[in-house]
DNA sequence: TTGGGTGTTGAGTA
DNA sequence: ATACTCAACACCCA
C-alpha cells in the first residue's frame, strides 16, 4: 500500500521514536520477510548491539542506518512499523520485533507478509539488489527532463507501466500514477515512446507536485494505512481519479471510469485524457 | 458463500 | 523487449 508519500511520512514519524535506541534482541516470527542475509541468525547477528543513527529513504524503501550496517525495508502492500513498551500485548500479524535496551521495541507488522528486509554493511547497500537498479525519485537532482525523456523514449510500454517501473522513476505506485496522468491530461495507455515533449514535461511536473502535496498531507489512507504514530493520511480528500469510479470528474463533470492496464486497476476521465 | 480485487514486486513463459 | 500469468498472503465485499 505505501507509496513514496506514505513511506516518507513513516520515515519522519519513526525517526522521533527510534533514533539513539540500541538493539538488544531481535525476534523473527516469519523468516521469509528476511531476504538478505538468507540466514536469519546472521541477520540478527549483524544488527544486535547496534544503535539507530538515522532513517533515510530511497523510493519506497526505508534505509535504517545503524553503526555499521544498513537495514533496507520495503513495506510492499501492508507493512507497518510502530514502537511500544515491551509489556504491551502484540497485535496480530506482528512478524519481527527489535527489542531495545531501554525497555521499548520496534515492531514490524504486515498482514499480507509481502514486505522485505535486507541488511548490508554501511556503504554497500547501493552496490547490489534491491537498490542497484532503483531510479531517482522525483525529488532528486538526477530526475531531470533529459533523463526522463531518454528513459521514456526507450520503451514502447504504456506510460502507466513505465511510471510504475521503479528503475525509471522511484516512488510512484498505483494511486499516484493515476493521479499524475489525470493532471497531465495523458491517457495511461499511451505508449511512453510516443509522448510529446510537452506531455513528458507535464507528467514530470505533476508527478513531483502530487507527491509533494501528498507528503504534506501525511499520505493517502484508503483502507489500512496509518503512519508510525497511528495517524491517518489526509491526501485521499485530494484524489481526482483513484477510487473515484462512477463519480463526476472534478474538471469536466463526466464520469470517471475504471479499466485494467498493466495488470492494475486504472482510473481515468476519458474526456480529460484522450488516447 | 465464493471469487475477485487490494496502495507491490519478482519469476517464469511465450 | 514486452505482455501475461502466477506467486507470495490475508482480508473484504458484492
């Protein structure tokens, strides 16, 4: 569920709770979440005794920086972090616990168990999967018009599929791709390499604006997303097309329709977004 | 009741 | 290279 704005909100709220906290013990109830190292005991060994120094973000990945290692965490559809006193009862679907030396603990909760974690020595995290192939997010300096033009010009896939491709631009998911393409007035089925320069400029501009505004609103809560202090996002009030099927387009009044594209539910106004 | 859909992504196939 | 299906898993709703 979380896309860039939700991950960024989680990053900011979680920082307040875990910086300078030291890991004393780790409990893993669902080992499949730990992708690297493949041995869970080694995963624990690399982190125990270390202190959280910072939390950063790359696209939809959280990067927990400790003294000597970095924990990469991808929330996929339903991953959540929260901090509790160790005496509080565990919620259902809590799969990994990082116990601190101060009696608190960081809990990873994930109803669908799709989330992933990787641990690498500090500085090595960008040299291998999963960050190696990740493109820049719209807030990074590398996300320039020439870069974006070059990437889009090299694929005949739909612009929807291209924007969901995290190696081209990181951080957009199904909600923000649909919102971006609506605001840019581009039909999601249009082939990426057939877009005009002005369409590419509009997509770039509205992707950045939409993500920025969603960060300012604390993300989008559709069903289950809450940040690490339990707060819901507010950006769902600002959605133009996502989840708005059979509602009137806020721009022209025609009905928003939902189609299937790139394997995903896709929301469009067929008047504002011509093929 | 049950099957299809869900804010993600990777693998396998043609 | 791309598109399509399936997989991981649990829950919700028509």
